[in-house]
C-alpha cells in the first residue's frame, strides 16, 4: 500500500461566486507527511473550462510555499475573481491539485463552485493584433483592434486612439462596438499621415482606450507608429544677377566694392536639415573675387525657411570697361536620405569701374582744368582758405575788402568779387599763417583800414599790416599770456584799442604808441578795469564815442566811460546764471545811440542808449527784443549796418538771418529773412550796404567764409 506524502484539507466543499460582486475565497492546508523538507504549490482546474481566461480567474497566496520540515503545515488562500467559463451560470466542479516537486507527489481535492448570475458588466479586454507600424509622410495605415467580453452580459464599448492627432484619421477617431458575452469583436482605424513638414521623422506612441457607458474602469493597449524620413529641401538664390554698385553705376561710388545674394533654404522634409554652401568661380577668370557665406551653415526645422547671405567683393578698377563674373553655388546637406531641389545655382556678377566710361571721357578735360586751377593759385582755390573753424569776420569801411580769423592760427584778407558774384575770393593769397595760437577775433582799424588787430587764445594782441602782409606783425603786446583775448574794439579815432579777457579784465591800449614803438612791443596799458566776469564782447556807443559797452558771463552788461573813468551796470533781462553769456555787441556808425546785443539763449535785443549814457542811474530803453529768430538756440553774432537800417545775425541753428529795421530801431516785420542755412553753426556775421546792394559776410564752423548779396530795393529798411 502506497504512503501518501501530501495530506490536504480544504476549508469548504461548496463555494458560491457572483461575477461582478465580491470575490469568493477558501483556504487549503497542506501537511508534509514525508521525512524530508519540501515545498508545495496549488493549481485549480475547472471542469469544462477553456483557455480564454487561463489562470486569470483566480489567485493564490503564497504562490509557492517555503520548504517545510517533516510534519509541518502550510496554509494557502485561494481567491476566485472571475468565472472559469465565460457566460456560465450554475454548478461546476473545481479540482484543487496540490503537488511538491521535491516529493514528486501530489494530492487532489474536489470543490463544488456555484456560479450565480452576475450583478454587472465585467471590463472587456482590448487587444492589438499589430502593435507597431512603419510608414512615410502621406502614407496610410490601418490599425486593427480586437475586443473580448468575458462577462455573462452583452456590453457596449467606445474605442478611441490617444496620442495621435485626430485629423490623421480618415473615418473618425472613435468607434462604438457591441460585444456579446464571451465573444470577441473586431474593428480598425484608418489613418493617413500629413505632408512631411507636419510630421517629423520619429516614433509616435499611441494608446487604444476602451471606455464603458456604465462607468466601469477603462482598459487600453499601447502601440507605436514609426515615421521614416522623407521629403526634400528647396534651394533658391535671389537675385541671380547682380552688379557692383547695385544702382547708379554712373556715380563714382568709391567704397562700394561688394554685393550680396540671398540664399534661401526651405525644408520640405520631416527631418531637421543642416545646410551649408559651396561656392566656385568660373575657372576662366584670372582675377579672383572674394566671397563669404554668413552664417557658415543653418539648421532648418521641418517646414521652416532660413536665409544665408553670400557676400562677394572685388576691388574695382578706376578705369576700363565693366567686368563679368560667373559663380556656381551648391547647397549641401549631410543626410543623403533627403534630396535638394535645384541644388546648383548659377549666379552672374557685373563689376563696373569706379569711373563710368562717360566720366572717363570727360576726365581728361577736367584734369587739365584742375591742373590749371591749382597752378594759377586763383582766388577761388579752396586750398588756400581756412583749415579750421572761422571765428570772426568783418568788412572794411567801404565794403570792397573783408578780413577773417580762424582757429587754424590764420588771418586772411578777402576781395569781394563783384556784386553779381555771390562768392568771396581770397585777396591775392595774402594771409598770415601759424601766428602762434588760434585767433579769437580780428578788427579793422577804423581810420585808414590799413592795419588789423588780432586777439589770440594765448592772451597776445597782434597788429598786422593788411596792405603789406609782412611775415611778422607790426606790433605784439599782452598783459597776461595766460589770459585769452575774447573781445577787441577800436576807439572811433583809432587812437585806442580795447581788449576784453577771460579773466574779467578790460584793457585800454595806446595804439599809436604801439605802432611807433621800434621794439614793436607794448608792455603796459594806459588803463584797465576788472569787471569781475569773463568778457566776451565790446562795443563803443554814444555820440562822442567815449563809452565802451562790455558784455559777458552771467548776462552782464556794463558801461565804461573811459574818458571820465566811470563804470556802471545796465540791467539785463533775463538775468543770467554761470551758463548764460552775452556773446555779441554792435553799434552802427551813423546811429551811435543804437546798440544790438545777442546771448547764448537766443535773445536779440535792440537798445536806445541815450538815457543811460547821460545819467548812469537811468535805465536803457529797450526798443525791441525777440528770442525766436534762431529757434531758441544761441545767437553767436549780431551786426548792424552803418546806417542802422539792417541787422544780421548768425547762430547755432546753422542759419544767417537779415532783419530790416525802422528809423527808430525796431523790426519792421517779426519774421526775418533767412539768408543762408548750412550744416554747422555760424560764429560771426557782418553786414554792409554798398550802393543798391546789401552784403552779408559770415564765418562758419565748417571753415568757410561766405558772402551773400541781397537787393536793397527788395529789403527796404528805416521805414518811419
């Protein structure tokens, strides 16, 4: 008689189970009746059960017992979670098989399972017969889906693919299936991919999700769509034909030695492309051009367009005919799976000479004329003008000559070249060059107009003979060489010369002594006054011309009666700060009571000086005042004609203006006449009436001295 080595007891002989309800469970106790250590396992076999569920309808804990010594026992817990036979209702036998691999023995127990009608639907199972697909852009794939209903009741399920774009599905991205109990149902989704730019080459994971209307948990299966590389790159150059210079080749454009082509790359593939450019010039050209592609390469995403620039440069010849160049431009991508449309582009380049052939034809005539122009040293020659900003200009007494000074340390006498020619010509090349320091101001001596006085940046005053123009001045004198000369004024009889300095000193010099001095130096002035502010401008006023008006910083205006040695201040409105200056004064010869002032705030004022000259306690009468003549910008210079009928002004708005005045010294019109407008400011102006013409001379920051002429009959001043 065989010995049973496995002794088994189960906790019940009958077990009830209701699908959709709570799981049913029972215990199995196994005793090791052998004389060795052994482990045990359990298997449940359902009578009439198929392979549709396999072993997924029950669970066992533990799955395998530990090795137990002889006589020891192990307890297993078996839980029924689903029906062994799909859709079955009734009684069936379950065989509980207990076996040990070490003992090579088993035991079987019988259990009656009563399957009742279910209380609800059981979640269906979703299957993907094909889980991986490979296609190209614009390709079509069919995704089959299979659904199994393991419950006892028919069920409906909604299938929806997740992870792929809805617009990819031809017949919609949702399917509704009705599945009988214990059966399977199949359907499929038809999917067409878009163009290459819209579907990059990569793996697209997706999930088929099953949803139930009765609220049961959803189930799903995963798949993947692999999109392979496809598409092409468009390459285009614009324009195909260029020229240097790009426009107006008849102009001598010296610095234009290059042109640019636009190289456009548009990616119609589904991969990012790295595009570089290869350039080759026609081998027949001996004189090679230089080219550069910027950037060296571009990375173009699918559907994206990017541009590179091909810069071709070639030094142009001055003379000759136009040259033609040809280039082959090739686009290169490292990925050989993608083609390039029109990968070779052929470009043309026409290079014009700097001088157009028509200009070359006229060059000989112009060159001959230019040589003549330079060799004769004619008065219009710009090489003999000022080389730095012009600081001061003044007509002589009769208006046929003028003198100018500049920061280039020079003084030039100019010849007024006829009233029909609005130009200023240098007077026979007569000038004083490199006289020591930049010249701030230059003044004609009123009597004789044979000498001029020049005020220098280093504080020197030099007297020059404008008739002889010797290499050295007739006289040189200074009070302090560190005190720059900002203003000069002669007395009416030319006996005295007054100088205004940055330190605030106003010095009276005996000019006759200076000109008669054999040493040509004058060490001591005859008088001076310290007005306690930097002096910028001087003017003599009054019938006896014994009064010197002094203007400068803080908008100070002071009168010095040098014959009586009296000094008093004139109220000026607005009073100024340290950044405010009266920069210009002028009084007409025939109306010595009239005074014009200008400041760096743009204000021009006309004064009647009679009352304040007779009594220092009286205020000077303001005849007219305006600040909009130069757009509110600084007025650097004002000048009155000898008869006091016209006032010229120049300033930081780069304009010269002419104002017609009444007999009383007021403006006839509030709007002045614009005489000239340049690109830089005007530092000095002067005005002279000669016969039926009004002459206006001006000095500018652009190193130029200019003469403008207006018809006297069209600019009537001194109206009552």
